[in-house]
C-alpha cells in the first residue's frame, strides 16, 4: 500500500462534476423517465383525495387527480388542453371534470365530452384530447401508469399484502432530493450499522447494530441483500429486496432475533416515487402484526401523511439542532445534495449493494432505450407476485463460535431457499424455507 | 367527422413548446415592450405616494417614483447613475431627489443639479443624466411614458370619465402572470357564461349567465365584442372595448337588463399594465352611479389597493380551498402558467375574440417594428376620446320568439350606431343610438 | 463645457452591461477567488462554535467547521468524500469528525482515520482524503486558509491588536451583496460626508460631516486615504487603511478632534469576507478604550453576531420605512445591486479612492494569474505588522484661515510620518509622528 494522501488538500478538491443524468433525471423523454413510465407508480394516498381536485406532480409532470361524482378516478394533465387554465380549479362532474374557465368537459380518460359553448358538431371534438393516464386504486393507494398506452402492464399485487392477521396503514413522505439516493439507501445495509446504531444511538432494534455478513443477489424482481449475523445464540438472516424500478420491502423495524422463525415477512412495502428530479415521495404501506412486533413497539397512529413511527424520516419532526444530534435517513439522504454526484464519490467494498443496484437500473434503462420490452414481474401462476424480503432466525449449534465463512454459507442457504420457493403459496413456502435451513447450519 | 381521439394519451402530450415572446415579453428592446412604450401607462395610484420615494417596476424596469417638495412628480431609474445606489433611499428635495450615498442631486427630468462634493465646474455635469420619464397625474392615477422622448403622445382622456352624477375610486390589483392573459380575458365573453355563472355559481348579474350571440368588431381604438341576449322580454346588447395596447372598459358589474336604455356606459376603465413578463398590475377607476347600479350592489369601500368589490380578482381574499370551490378570474388567469403557452392551446370558435385581439396586437407591434408611427387615438374635435363600451336594452316585439339571426342583426345595429355616433357629445350620442335601435328590431 | 444632457432620457438608459467578473467572482478557479485564497480569511467568531458542527460558506465553498473533543479545530468540505452526506450531521470525535451515514472518520486535516466498516487494510485508505483547510484561532476569531497548501502564509498579527488598556469584542455582519461594494466603501471618504451626515442626519461624529481634503496613498499593505479638515481651531488628519485583499481599519467612530493627539489608532479591524459572489460577511474586532471614546458613546453590548453599535449596518435593525428615512451603509451598499455593475457607473473625482482600490486589486489579481507570488505583509522585524490607520489632531496656528493647499500639505506630512515610522514600536512611533507634525503646519 502506498502512503496515504497528505492532509489539507481542500484546494485540490473543488471539483465541478455533475450528476449522472442517465440514472437521476426523470422528466418526459429522459432515459430514466422513460424507464419509470413503464411501471405503475403510486401517486397519492386515497385519504388525500376529497371532494376537490388534487394538484399532484409525478415524474416532472404537473397533474390533477380527482374522484368524480360516480366514484371513478381521473388523472389528467393539470393545464386544460383548451387555453391552459388549471384543472385543480375544475368542477368535478358526475362523470369527469369541467374546466372552470370555459366549461370544457373531459372524461376520466381525457376525451372531450363537451367543449363548453362550442357547437356539438364542432370539429374541435375530433381534434382535442386532454392528456390523461390510467389509474388504479388498491388498498388505499392510488397508482398511475404514465407510459405508452399500448404497453400498460398488469397491475402488480404482492404476496406480502396477504399476511394473515395483519393491519395496514398507508403513508406518504416527501424528501427534497433525487429519488435514487432515497432508493439506494435500501441496498446499503452498512448504513444501518452506522447511521441507525453508532452515529445516533440505537434508532431501530438493538440487533440491527451488530456487525453482519452481507451478500447481494439478483432476484426475478431486481435484487436483494442478505444480512447474516449472530445475535446471542441465534443466527439471523435478513433479506431486503428491491422491486425494480423503485419498490422496496423492509423487514420488521425492531427485530431482535430472539427466537427461531422462518420467512417472517416485511413491515413496509413502499415505492420511492420521483416527483421530479429533486423531490421524492415515498408512498407505501406499513404492516402491523404480532409476529413483526411482539413487543408492541409499532405505533400505527403515527403513520400517515408526512409521518411514520420511526425516527429520522421527515423534515418537520425535529429542530435542526435535534437532527444534528441524532441524524436519520432524512438528513443523510437530503444532505447528499439535491442530486448526489456519483462522480465525486469514493465508493468502497461496503457500497457493493449501491453499485449493483445502480448497475441493474442502468442495464434496465439501456435495455429499454435499445428498443426492448421492459422487464415485468411474473405472477408464476399465483394470485400475487412472490417477493423475497424476509427474516429467518435459527438457533445456532455451538453458539457464537462460528466463522465468517460459516455465517456466509448459512446466509446463502437461506437466500437460496427463499428464491427456490417463489412458486409456492406462503404457508408451503415458509415450511420449505424452514426445512432447508433448520438443523443444517 | 373522423372518430374522436382515443383516451389516455397523456404520454404523447408532454410538449415543451415555449411562450409567444413577440406578444408577451415587455422588457426594453423587445417588440411588445417597444409597442407598450409608445403609450401612457398607469404606474401607481396617487394614494400610494407619501413623503418617501416609492420603488416601482414597469415594463421590466426598476424605477423610483416620488413627489418632491414643490409637489412635482419624478419617475427615475431606480439605480443612481453615479454608483448605482437605489434612489428609493434618496432624500426628497424641494426640487428633485438626492441620492443618499454621495449626495448627487437630480431634477425630476433626471438632469444633474449637483454632483455632491464634485466641483460645480466638473465635466461630470456635462456627461451625466439619470434615466427619467415624463409623468402625468390624472384623477388620482399617476401615468408614465417610457418611450422615446420625441414621440410622446398627447395624454388621452376618455368620454366615460365625464359621466354625470358619478363617483370614482381608483384601484390597483397585482396578478402574478403575463399581462396578455389578464388583458385578453376581456375579449373572451364566453368565459363570463362559464367561469362567472356555471362553474362557480353566479358571480355577477344573473343575466350575464344567459347564452349570448357574440360578434367582434374593430374600432378606432382597437376592438370590441358585441354580446346580444334575451333577458325575459328584453334584448340586451353589451359592447366591451379594448383600447390598445392594454386599456379596457367594462359595463355594469351586476347588469340585469330589466328596462330599456341606450348607451349606458362603463363601470370600469382600467389598464392591464405589465410590471414585467410575469407580473401584471391592473390599475384603473371603478365608477359608481345610480344608472350603473340601481340596486346598490356596488361597494366603493372595497375598492382600492389590491382590492375590488367583486369576487375572484386577488390572491389574498380567499383560502386555496375557497378558490377551488368558486374559482374566479384570478385563478383562471394565473393558472394558465406564468406566461401562457399559445402553442399548446386548442382554440375554437369561442376564442375568436382572443385570437382577434392577439392578431391586432401583433399587427401593431410589427407596424411599429417596421418603422411606422404607432396608432394613436384621435380626439375627433371633442374634449375627450370617444369610446365604445356601453349597454343598450330594448323591449323586444314578440317576446323571446326571435331567431339567432334576429339577435345577431340587432346586435350589429347597436354596434353600428355606437360606432357611427363617436363624433357626438354624450347626450346627442345617446339619443342617436336610441333612435337607431328602438322599434327597429 | 458643452451644454448638459437633455432630460427624460430614461428610454436611452436601459443598458444591459454585466458585472466585472475579474474583481467580483470568488469561487474556486476564478481570478479573484484565487487571489483571496492566498490569504488567511476569517470564517467565524469563536462564540458561534458550540458542541455541534457549524455549516459555513466561504468563497463559494460549502464547508463545515467544528471543534473536536481534544479542543482542536477542523474545517472540512461539507460533503463527505465517501458518498456526499453532509458533515454538518457528523459526529464529533475525540480527534476529528465521523460522517453519520457510514462512519467514515476524518482527522482535522481531512485524512481518513477509518472508513467505517471497511477493512483496515482496504486500499480506500490510500486513496481518499476529505477536502480540509488549515485554521487558526486568534483573539476569538477563527481564520482559515483556502489556498494551495505549499503557499500558506505566516499568520498576520497587527500592531493595533496591542493597544494598551483596550477591550475588544468580535462581531460578524452579513450583507447580501458582493464583497467589493462593502470593501470599497472604506476607500470612499466622500460618502461619510453625505450618507452619514447630510443625507440621514449625523450618524457618527459631528466632525465627520465637515468638508475635508482627501488624498490617497499606497502603503506596504495596500493603500490609505488621508482626510484633513479643520474642526474649530484644530486640524484633524485621519488615515484609513486597506489591508489587501479585504482587510480594513477604521478610526474612532465618534471622533470630534477637540484636542491635539498623535497616532490614535483604530476602533475597528475587520475583513469583508466573500461568502460567495453575492453575500459578504464582515468579521472583525471592535476596540474600546478611553482614548477612542472619551465621551462613552461606544456600546460593547450591541457588538456581536449580526449587530454593532452604530447605525445602518444590518438588515434587521430597522423597518423598511425607517431605513428609507435614515439610510446607512447597509442600504447604500446592498441597493447597488447584488453585484454592482461598474460599466454603468459614472465615476467622478470623488471616486478616486474607489478607482485606485479596484486598480490595486486588479493588479494583484493579474500579478498572481501571471504566475508571480502574491504580495505578503512584512513583519519588518517587529512582533506584529505595522498598519497605517490613525487620527492625528494639531492645534492650528492662525485658526481656520488656512488654504486648501496648507491643509493638503499638512495631511501629506502626517501621512509621510505615519509611513516613515512603520519600523518602530507603537510608543516611539507615536512620538515620531508627533515630532514630525507638531508646530510645523
């Protein structure tokens, strides 16, 4: 190894590198924007939508979302195709919405029902259509598809939405930075150790602060990381998956790995949705059940609009000084700049997950740009898409004496069982994983 | 007619067209800015001017307006010609204003009375002049002329300023969008039907919500629209005129057309003044008399700075939710974008007035750019300029059975009488119009 | 002399000239930025630094300043060299600071102590260094050097810091405009007459409103102006020096020149520090002693963060109307525009000091750009750098009957004595000046 660099090198470190536009810009016509537009994206929580239109912004587009008098949803370009007045001031009709300015009446698919005072046989009816997008409301979240209409995918439903005896609350959190730095944080398990345990004191479970063996593996949906660590006499293997392009599942927030279990599923299913290049809105579900939270540390009452029941996720929950004293994900991600500049980074082995996720996203973007069909999740004959996030804990023969290689081999065995069982229903899948990993450290 | 366009076309409707700079940009040296600079423009209400200088902005120029110790007005470029300190911090003198920084003293025409500590015979006196513009105070409004000094027009005074038994209040309202979308709204009579009656409930008179026959006609001052409609047994013909480049007159706010009358004049004379490309200040007079307001619905106490006595004109009068529930001109105009993008519009027959007004303005801009003298209003031997805004109501023979063609012909007759009589004093003109239109449906 | 220009020329005075970037832009790599980076610059008052990192900005660079657990200071680039999270959320260690996100630990010189979870033998340790700058804490001000490490100058200490029986308070004031307009104000003695006496009423001493003879002279540190005026039977000569690139000393605020004295030193030593191109932070010391303030008009309690004990220096001390009624330096400087545009100025003989200061700065910038070493102050064998700011008052033979030439000659004599004595300790220097100027008008 050469001698380390000298100190006081600030003068030489004032680079003017720019962000990686291919991965971070999401407006119409951009490579990543096109990629994002091939998938259903959450646009709002159902509870945000009352009797008035809601101005929203998604992938750099100004839109208006509303529920018409028939209970059907519409998602239209915000500015009226006639003379540009905003449909956030539109009058909601029994079917569709009417622009306040000249009474142009649009159906929920953007077609023109009536052009105000224009004659019914005016050629304008043959020419005009308001920009509109298909929406789908599912479990209190409204999803939209902003891509080409002939390439609309089946609406994805995930296995973890069907956990028994489980409550669910929707949440939505705005982060003023690029989507990718919010998203890649989920394939960066090292930060849990530092940011959430050592830098700021223990923010989640105590066990999450224990050093872990980390591996990464691609899945049919994207990728997962595999974290394996000793917790007392147990070994805990967590897999966290990225459902491309921007979905994520995360295991129990306060997991302590105190007893053996297999395939315990996630406490959060969420999407890091690009509002525009420098604003991200994370929308998803927070799941509650006894298995995920045996000690009753979850707090559903704190879960909702710009709020969630664990620390460091929003701007307004704390003063600047409090955030300095105990920074969380919000401070780390936002302070990476409005759009993090990869060319200024010094990535190391602990960034392998982030690097791999970026590489996967870039491959998918270029795959699409090259004219290929986007990758789409496969239901594999099940009524839902199988996912790969889970926690498995085994009692470890011989206590903590195992080597790193033992832990790594065990983690791989768990991951292989999770992958190999993705054609099964939840109960058989859990038994399959249990059989594969128990008593075979 | 071909089949109408398909729905869900948002993906194909994300155009990046830009505004029409020729009609909307108003800074020094721009085509429309040059055009605007050939006319007197309101710059402030007299009541805004106290004993301190007033920082104002007009046509993209930063200026300072003040009344000196002799009672004379000055309108100077805001930054001192010496070293740029703002004259809004200037010391008002018996004659002119003194820059606070080094005591340079300017006359109201911008000439240098004294350069502070410079010797009286310093050559600086022969070199420096502060940018200044002529001003004219008239009926509590201060007007300025920002054009070339050798092309200054006579100050225009309009017939409607001399209505008998009439009170007058000045008002000034700021709208954060381009001047043209505020101005063209006045040649868009269809919006009255929709925005002010059907979208938001009745905002003005009930009669203004009745379907009308609309025609447009050029006038010596610009253009007018002619709105003719049945109201019970009467036919009401309203003409609304545009006094180019940016003046407007509008009839009685709460007109119900319940009795026959001829040539009832306007309740508002105003100018939509470009502060800069994305801010407009409407300054003018609101007129009050028994004829215009027989029911006492006007409220002079609400008329003044950023306030007027009818709904939907300002930002601060209502919450966002209230504005969504009952949008007005403010919401419609501002939400067309900071500068509306004509290239994204889908204009139809009901936009004929807007299209014609834009065409007229463009012709005038190009006329000037081509080196011709700007069009100037003609006093035609009268002590004022005749204008064309009026309401005429006749009792209709045969009640409501008339055809659209009958109404159109009647409207044209009214308009012709109004135009043909513009060389007459108000009383003879009113009799002329009455004679021309009564008993000759 | 030709006839003066005509009035109402605003139409012809709408120039679009731009700022002089060579003198005003200070970011990395700019000519003036490079020049500024060859000198120690104040970055904060010691009192601003508590137990948390302080986000600061200097010469257009985002930095973080902190005092570690050993009491040593660090000034690092704000964004972590690893993945860009801000070190304002860093955890202060016994030595250095730890990034909150992944635990990368930097020494105060930016070298990497540990890369979080990376193995100790990871090659990353041989590659990465966080941008860092040397700092020096001196009399409650923290100074930083942002230039090339091999060109770091000796830390300068000035003679006026050693005035006997003197108290000192640090202050820091932010002005939202370019540094040069704040700085050149100190070589613009004419403005004192106007802004601080005639425009706004007397803001400082009454004597400072008396007309003066002004000359300018280069010094080994930069330049000084020499102001000589009659005050009753005395003649007062003030020299105010500019310590390039951006230091200034100013004499007693409330000087009334009522008794003879020699070489009375300054009441302020300060630096006009460019935060970026359009923000300036003036940081320095305010000195208090009986000689400088015989009447007790100083008020140390008002001196500190964004506050000082004389009028017109900050944004928040007064309402806009109060500032209009009695404008001060803040209003004059800020209103010259975010960056004053020299090409629009009309400089006259009273701007000779400003012109000379700009010329000197430009010479120094070009001297450096041409590859020469920057000029550095010389200690001349003393324990401090001799400076040139002082007030000398003599009883004038023959009262006020002297001519301008007499005053000018006297002022030059004082200035020569001040310059000729700069190799002496304070006491002998004061006697030297007194000998040279007394009884030899």
